[in-house]
């Protein structure tokens, strides 16, 4: 299954979940502060079966909230399901040809979240280019251009086949590195 079809499946999945949820909670997400819990209940199994994206429930709740927050902050005019589907493909779907990807970690040496990722990179013995955003204005401005903010850590996954994926969130990065390069 390629990433375009995974994304399309996810768009449909998020849309059908939103429809089912709004039948129970008339105004949908905006009237139900617990919507991520409801969504996670409905999405956990199909995400595993249809997109090969396994989640424990608490993590899925966290990822849904995060994607929703990013949508509100950066792209509230865009279609929610399409935005969230893209974020899930970028951050959680298995890479197509991981061995050929070039990885770069945007980080600050004093950031505890970055240190957590750096330790994992060392533990896994991965060859990842480190881009210090304090030392290099260029790295910082590249990050802001790509993501609209300078928050680190962010893993840039440069694939020979597709566009770059920019993955924020230390726990997501660690999870991705383990799923893609760790002992399976
Ligand atoms: N939840 C994020 C937290 C990342 C975070 O808060 N990073 C701080 C540095 S420790 C940062 O980049 N702050 C500057 C900014 O957001 O522009 C993670 O786990 O990666």
C-alpha cells in the first residue's frame, strides 16, 4: 500500500468517524471535550488493520489531540480530516524505503526532549545528521519555513522517492525510530 492510498484511507476513516461521532454529539468535536477518547475507541482497530499503524489507546488520544492542536494553530481553514490524515501518514505510517532515507534531527543541546531523542539515536546506533538550531541560523530558518515554528526536536526524513516528512514530538520520533530501525 503506498502512502497516497494510505492517506486517502485515513481521510475516509476520519470522515466516517466524525460523522458517527456527530450523530451522538450534535455539534461534533466542538461540543464534546472528550472527543479524542471517543475517536480513539473507534479508530484504534481500523488504524491497525487498514493503515498498519498500531497505537495503544492513550497514545492515540494524545496524537489526535496534538494533530487537532496543530490544525487549529496552523491550518484551521483546511479540511480537518485531510489535515489530520496527512499528519498521521507523515508521523506514524511506516516509511516506504527506510534504508534509503536520509535523516536529520533539528535540536537544541539544552532541550530535555532533544536529549531524550539523542540518547535513543545513540542507543540504536543510528547515523543521523544533527542540526543544532542555536548554532545555525540556516537550520533554524529551514525549520520555521517547513513547520511554521522553531520548536525542537524535529526529525526530517528525506526520502529519495517522495517529499520530506517533518516529524515533531520527541515520543513520536523515538517511536518511529524504533519501529523503523530498531529490533522488531
Ligand atoms: N512535546 C514536545 C516538547 C518540545 C519543546 O517544548 N521544545 C522546546 C525546547 S525544550 C522548544 O523548542 N521551545 C522553543 C519553541 O517552541 O519555539 C516534545 O516532546 O518534543
